[in-house]
C-alpha cells in the first residue's frame, strides 16, 4: 500500500507541474513515512548520493559541455552551410536542411532539447522568410530533434547503458542506423508536404563536386568527432567517460585553434551553462534512483515480470504492449526520468523473452523520445513553441505527418532488430 500511495504522489505532483526531481523526492519520502521499515530517512539521501556516484555518469557532463562548446564555436553554422549545399535543390530545400542538420548535430551535442532550441533560433525565422508557416517550421524542428538522442553520443544512450548495465559502446553503434533511417523518413515526409504546399528549393542547381569539397572542409573536422568516439571505445583506447573528456578537449581545440571563434567570455558562458544543465540532470537521476530503489525493495520489477511472462507467451506481443505503454508514459513523463525508473523494471522481462538488451534500449529510447513532441508534457514541443511563439494547437496539427513517420520508424526498429544490431554484430 505504501508504494502505491508513493507512486500516486509522484504522478499527481508531476501533473501539477512540480519539477520532476522534487516529485520523485516527495514520493520517496512518502514511502518512508508510511512503510513499516526500520530504515530512517537518511537512507533516502544515501540512495540519492549513490545514484549519482558513478564514473560512467561523468560522460553526461562531458558531452553536455561538448554540445555547448560547439555552439559557441559556431560549428552549427558551418554544418548548416554544408547541409544547405547538399539538400538545397530538393523540394522544401530549407526544411530538408533542417532534417540534415539534426542528423549532423546529433553526432556532436548529445542533447535533443539543446538542438531543438538552437535550430528554433537559427532556422525557424529564416524558414518563415522563405514562406514556410511558423507552426510547420516549429513542428519540423521539434520532430527532427528526436534524431539526436539515438545517434551517438546521445545522453539517453549513456543513461540507459548505466541503468540497465548494457554496453554503452554497443548502444552508441546501435543508434547510428536508426538515426539515419529516421532522417530519411523525415526527408520523405518533408518532400511530400513540400510538393503539396509548393515549398520551393533554395538552390537552382545541384552542387558541383568542387563545391562540396570546399564546403566540407569547414564541416568535416567536426564530423570526425563521433567516429573518433566510437572507434576509440571499440578498440579499447578509452572508456565512454574518457571519450567524453577527449571530446571536450577536441571541442576546445576546434573553437580556439581551428575555427578561432572561441573567446574567453564564450568559454566562461559555456562552462556556466554546462554546469547548470548537468546539475539539473544529476538531480533528476539522484531523486529517480531513490524512487527506483523503493520499487526494487517492494519487488515490483520481479512481480511485474512474473505477471507479464505468465500472461503473454509471445515476445512480439510483449514488445507491442511495451511500446503502447511507453507511448502512454511518454505523454506525461520526461524520457530520461522514465528510463531511470522503468529500465530496471523491464530488463528482467527482456532477458526472460530472449530479447537483445541493446535492441530493446534503442527501441525504448526512440519510443520515449516521441513523447517530447506530444502534448501535454512534450519538452521539445514546449521549448520550440516558447522560442518561436507558435501556438500549441497549430503545432499539433502540423506535426501529424511527423507523428506518422515516427510510428513507422518505431515499428521498423521494434520488429526488425538488425536495424539496431547490424553494426554491433559487425564490429563486436
């Protein structure tokens, strides 16, 4: 009964728009006050501290800093010019640029929300000038930000690997093909919408080879980063955490030495921004870890596994049920929080059904990412709309084609495991 009341407290506070970390803490404290346990309240604090005392979690701090540093070094502008050159001739040229830029930035920043905010400031005003509606531009920008969490070094990949005890290196590799596939699905969607509405290309001709070579020189240095990260982890040169530290050094060299855009004041702002973002993430992880401990103490994952396995004897039906459940959860709970709470609960079931944990991780992260652009709690939706001043109801209407593309992508990732596992099997 105590754990049920604690869960209700968490859900109610979240629905009242109380910060997630405080909602979790309130639910955990409620459990300790009601449960018949000899442990005092200090144990809750100990669980919070142990939840963030982890070397792999340092990778989050480093990759957050990388994304911020690359923005201050104007790397995003160079990638934007490169993407414009490649896709400007297609119908809806600037909208296609939006998609390709998300794929390119996904391998650098690790944070979909940061990319959504950045592209809302850079691309949406320009798209409006070119005749795209504000709501469509905003919906596209929010939707393409979903690519970032599943392309290495996505923060969600690091979180899932840590929480579920799955190789982060394998998760990094597993996210590459699904991320590219999602970018292709979005480009097809944009092509169909642009043909229907008459959104024109921004270039009259396809780029010549020399143009591509010239422009790629400005972008290729940054695009080397994800290759170095994955390759270094695979050959054992460094761990994911050490890869994050290397990436920070790389980003600093890029901004200070190569591009020469990074000033001392930019570095100060970048560090402050990185610390603030990392602190908020770790606070959520700490409070969620304490609540997850409560669920484990009450044997909720074990009981849920017994119930589900006894009820469903087909792993494909199990995956369908999990997807529907996660889509529902994603409407109300932020994706990283859901990973921290639900991954320990699902993993015993995943192993019981013989499902590859790397495949399941990509599926879960992708599924929960859809929730970032769905009402009422979609963080990417709210962030982009607040930046562009688009109305939520207009956003939802324009996002429908992208919802369809995302569901198609989710079905493919769920029921064609090799989409996630092909590179993993080849490399490992």
